[in-house]
C-alpha cells in the first residue's frame, strides 16, 4: 500500500552556513537557481535568513537585492521560498525592537519570501507568538519552530505543550529544528505522532543535521509518524556537519512505500558541479575541511552543525595562545584535536549549569563562548565563569526569556555578587521601538528608505554592518581578507612570498608610470586619500591615479582596460620613475 506523499525542501543557504564562513554571492545564487528548479524534486527552497543577509553586507553587497534576485526564479516556477528568523532576535544575534520585527515581515513578503521559520533558542513562546502575528498580518506563512535538543527537561510532553500554544496562536506549520542532529529518532517520531493526532491539519517539516549520524533514522521515524516535508542537502556539501543528501533520503523513503518526487539527475550533476565551482572560486578558502566529517563526539556536546565553522576558527585563533601559556608552565602542548575535545567536555559541563538552553543561535554561541573562556582560564590556572559577556548575562538573567532548566546555584550567586537582577517580564518590553531613530539617521545621511522601506529595515536590523556597506569599508575589508586567504593557501602549498607575487603578476597587466613624478591616488573628501584596496574594479576609461610631474602638471593615469587591482606597488606620495610599475590589474573579472 502506497504511503503518504513526502515533499523535499533544499536548504541551500544552510548547507553553506554549516560548511564555512561565507555563502555564495548574488550572481552565483542567480546562476544556481535554474538548476535547482530543473532538478524537479523540491517543493521548497530556503533562500535567506540572518547569516545569509549579514554575509551579503560583509561582501559589500545589498542583501535586499540578493533576496529579490534569488527568490524570483523559484516564485515563477511555483516553488515556495522560506527564510529563517530568530523570533525576538529576528535576523541578528541579539534582541530586536518590536517595530523593526514587524517591518521585517512586510519587507520579506514584498521581496518574494513565502514562509518564515520562526524559532527561539529558548523555545520561549512569548518570543515566537508575536512573530506569528506579524507574519500573518504581512501575508507570510508562519512556520513555528521547536528547537530540538536532548536533555532531561526536553521531553515529548515539553515540546508538544509548546506546539499546542504556537498552533493556538495561529501557526499552520510546525518545524522540528534538530540543529545539532542529536534528537533521538524514537523521541522525534513520538513527538510528530503526538502533534499530528491532536492537530492533523498542521503541516510538519523536519530539519536535521547529519553530524552525529542519527539523521537518516530520524527522517524515517518522523515520516512514519506523519511528517510532511523533509529538509535535504546535495553534493558536494551534503553529509558531514550539514544535512543528508536528497538522493539517499529519496531512495530510503521510496523503498518504504512513501510517495516521493523523482530527481532529474542530469540537473543534479550540473548543480553539483556549479556548487563545486563556487567552492573553488573563493568560498573554499573559508571552509574548514573537518566540517565534511561526521563525529559521534557531537552527541556529547550537542553543538549545532551551523556553528562548527565559526567554532573551529575560534579554536585556531586561541590555539597558539594556549600553547604559549602551557610552555611557560613547562606543561605539554595541546593539539587542535586535544583542544576540541576539551571544549566539547566543557560545553557538556557548562550547559546544564546555564539552564539547558537549546544549543541554537544565538544561545549555542553564548554557551560555546563561556566554555571556551573557561578552558582558557583553566589552562592559566584561574577560575571558571570569570569571562561572561553581556549578551550571555542577558540570557542568564531572563531578559531573553525563560530558560528551560534551572540555573546552577553558583551561577545565581555569581549574578547576585555582581549586583544583577533576574527578570521574568515579556522579553520584548526590554527593547523599545527604534525605527524613528533610524529614519532620522537615514534622513541626515540623505539615504533612500528603499522599495517597501527595505533599506530602512536593513539599517535598523544590521546597523553597524549596513553603515560599513554604505561607506565601502565592508567591501574593502572582504577583498583584503580574500587576498590574504589566497596568499595563505599558496604559502601552505610551499610557495614563497616572492613566488606568490610573481604568480599574481603573471595573471595581471602592469600600470606603468609614463613619466617621472609623484603618485597621487584618488582625492577623498571623507578622509585621507590612499591607494585602492585589492579587488577594487576600474573601468578602462576611469582615472586610476594622478602623477605629479617635476614640471608641475597633474597627469591622469588610465588603466586602458577594465579589471581589478591585484597588487599596489606605489603608495600615496611615492616617487616613481618613467617605466616603473604603479600597480597590477587583472583583466579577467575574478571577483563579481
């Protein structure tokens, strides 16, 4: 007997977040979208959310343009698009005023996003229910979310009770967000069955990372008990700390008699190759190879796949400092694996003492940061808990909502010793409306509010990153970071600094000084003039720099072709002789 239909949702954005620091640029997303559609097996695609849109700003890209461009082809093909939002925290790592949250749903619906997956890292219904209301008012489908973890307090009854409240508040869909993949398959199946028996009309979507190895069993269990949609990934980034591959999920469910869509394998292979092309282009420089590995150690610490990239970067950042301390104490040094196990053990120790917050953004970062600081303090021979940041204290004190578990007495005493007060008010009341202030800033700067107030929203949501985007600082910083990553990769391959320089120059054309003189770069009215950043694009007829000649003339230097700077040989004010190289520009457009 044929079982119910199971639909698939491609979490293309989340694949990248679980694999490394950055995600594809808008031009790359627009290229991959037709192939995802051609695969013919996806009813939904995850198109945007917090990390996605912050990465756009870090690139110097406009997130609003990116969301509109990426959702458009899916909308035209009849594929639903969905985003991830963090309830009280919306698209960032700390709480957002109510008026900004409300604006978000109007903006995202106008940009072409159909569904918003609303979650709270504390499973705090007071943080989720307002977003359900805001989404419905804006015409979006609110998918209320249960953040799945494994602890003595996170039982089927606990989750089912939360689901009842969210459905009563108007959520037509529930997502089981198993962000670390540590939800036990049997418990997940029982939870789906409990919700479906009471609310048969409610659609249930399962999102599970593959890191600790339980995800395929969990998918089968939730489908057998009534789930409707499964989040899947695709090569070359499936498995590891990411998600199961659509091919394997489809084969398993088809064998068990479920109705599943066919996969256009020709399109799959094209999309696979294109995704690998994106990795080879530049994204791979920021992807830790260990994120391709599965590990049962993740069952102990419960950390989600989506933060493994940032965690490994953190560990590498403190690794040498910790070993320096150990050398000073004549103690054996630690390998990165030793440090990783220490951190996992410390997370396991810290987590229950902080009240069992589900380890999902931003609370996974808070717990990980406390654990990392504890490890560093313990290595130095000092006490735990001496380095807790303000956002983590807000969580501890109840400003983000109620913790699922009970705080350890030592944490309560530490808070009292610091003169902090615990609160149990509606978390939103701690963060007053702010749009008027941001309107004032935009007016003072002469910035447009944008279509559907989307630029106003972007400033209000990510004010610091948006200001850097508008000033051009973000793009410069990213291009510099990318060039350093490329140079580091070549150095790791055995190339000397001089050889790296020669290789870069071999692909580029020199800009030659036509006479003796002093190099003057662009005149800036906002700050000191300086040489262009690596990656800066110049048109063939654009002034590259000026040359102040000995006879008092300012000669314009034009590149003569369109390209991007790969090396600057003469800084502001440098004296050059006729024939000297001022800079090297690569004609081919290596950066979009």
